[in-house]
């Protein structure tokens, strides 16, 4: 009888451990908020998507309104084409804009939707044309460094040149 009780508790512990691992895997894969609500696809075009990943959040006013469904490359315009799956319960005007934002300084990237003022709403398959690409931290740092180096060179006084007599100008 004791062995059956022990087997029961070990089995229960193994099942709970498997459920915990499944939960962690879904959290790590950004799939924990899988919803079975109906969605509609919207396309966006960006010059640079930075580190945006599939299943990244789509937020408006801080509320999750969808997920990134697909990321492709348009070989004609040389832009990234991002397809969003927005939840049907959230409707956005046709003149809405989108930008790639970062959660925190070095956090994961997500898409922020800013609603416009148009009376017509986006339909399945529509494209949002007003987009702002991701800010690439490396570019900002290099612009800062090289900008400072260029400023330092511009503010440097010109070297003193002796006159024809060989004497230095006054104040040198």
C-alpha cells in the first residue's frame, strides 16, 4: 500500500513539473497570451525593423491589441514588410500610424499603433503607410561619437604660422 501512495506522489510531482516547464516555455516564446479571438491582418512597411521578432506585441495606449504575424522583405522597394494580426474587437482609423518602440532601454521591441482621425476604419489586408522605423542604438552611438569628434576638430584653433620675418604673431 505504501508503494502505491509513493508512486502516486511521484507521478503527481512529475506532472506538475511538466506543466511548469510548459508554462515557462510558453512565456519564453512570447506565446503565453495566445488568444482564440478572431483577428484581421494589416501590413506595414519599414526601412529598418531593428530586432523586431515574430509574435512581438502590438500595442496602442499600452494595451496589447495584436501580434506580429509575419516579417518579409520586399525586393522591389528594399523594405521590410511586417504583417500584424490585430484583434477584431480593436478597430483603427485608416490614417493610423505605426512605429517600432523598445520596452525600456535595451528591452524587446514592439509595434506601437497611434490612431488617426479618419472616419473609415482599417479592413483586413489594408496597409498602414505612415510608419517610423526602429531606432538602432549602434547608429545613435556612432553619430554621437563622430559628431563629437567633428565638433572638437572644428573648435580647435588654427596653428600659429610665423610671419615672413620669422617672428610669431602677438599672443602666441
